């Protein structure tokens, strides 16, 4: 994949990143990064950093809309967010989640929702949650010409069925995880997110199957990593931080401080100053 320096000195792809580019990197062992994005401006910032892939995750339910549960976000809300991300994404590959309740009922419902998402947002790939039980949906999407990223291990849309946020694939259930991996690969998924899976099981899944694995709480040996961007920059300042996320900046604190400085200067009458006036 050809890359060049961005204005800020980061190596960015010079051409649109394709699924095949990321698949090829499995063979070369060159790891790549995915971040969630939910709007034009953050998509543009992450693309300028050279992040290869942006995910319009249904984590938007929590971090954008403030819903209590992932399951509350609608297809319509996701499509509006994804369209903004695609406009800001530069050469990054954009993947969009199908939200809860828009694909589980039948292959027809799944293909209709995915086509609606792709047509109206311009996203290049669709992500759905579930392993073997979702293999028919993955096959139906693939046959309809829609590229699929699967999502196995901990699947947030099934949090109630899984009795909370728990690591999946530990001990005896490693076999189940690897069976899900086999099922989504056979059904035609071209990549797979492994969420909250023991590192050794994620390593085995990565080595045993030909499609790229993207880890979140799945250790260092997956082909790629993904994080919800709010988790990697501590936004909000006092929010919950998953164990698997590292913070590279304190954006929540900076944002609050900037807003407080603005408010103070407005109250003092020192903003706007002469240089801000026409
Ligand atoms: O919705 C989301 O942000 C996701 C990631 C956590 C992988 O699915």
C-alpha cells in the first residue's frame, strides 16, 4: 500500500484503502489500525493520522446519542453518522455497523438494511454481530455483493443474553469461539472483529484462518486493532475506561478546560478581542 507524509508528518495511504489491501497485509504481517468514527471532523482527523480503517460502530448509541444501551440506536441514525464519516474519511476504508433489530430476523431483512446503509452512506463494508448463528446472513450479504466484517467473542448487542460484559472463549468455550471463526470464514466474511477474547485464543484464530482479525481486548497477536476513539483519549474525563483501552491524550479534560476558559473570557469581556472583530 503506497503511503506518503501528511501535512502533520504522518504516513497516510495515497490511494483508497481496499479490503484486499488489508487482507494482503495478513500475509506480510504488517499490522493496521481501525478506530471508530461518528462524524466528518473526527473521520478527517483520523484519516490524516494514517489510520487505515474507520468503523461507524453502534457504540454511537452510547458515545454520540447517550442511550443506556447499544440496542437503542436505529438504522436511520447510523446512516446519517456513516454518511458524515465517509465524507471525511479520505482514503480510509469505512465500515458501518448494522444496529440491533435490523438484520437478525431474516436474510431478506439483513440484505435490505445493509443495502440501505451502503446506498445512503457510501460505506464500503458492513459489520454484523454473531458467529455460526449469523452465518446464513453473512452468506446472503456476500451473495448480494456486500462485503462483510463479522464480529464474534463478546458481542455488545447480545449483552443481556451474555449476562453482562464478559470475556468470551475462555477455557472450554475456546472451541466455540474457533467454531464461530470457522463459520463466519466459510460463510464469506472478509474480516472479523474479536472482542474480549483471551489473547492465546485470538492468536490461534489469527493463525488458523485466512481472514484478517481485528482485536479489541484480544491481545497483541491479531492482524489489526480497533478502539472506540473516546476510550483512547479519555472522553469524557471521568467516564468508564475498559481495561483493554490505553489513553494517548486527555481530550475530555482539555475540552472542559477550553469551555471553561471561553466562558470566563466571555463573562470578563476579554473575548472577543480586537483581532476577532471585523
Ligand atoms: O460498535 C463498536 O464500536 C464496535 C467496536 C467496539 C468493535 O463494534
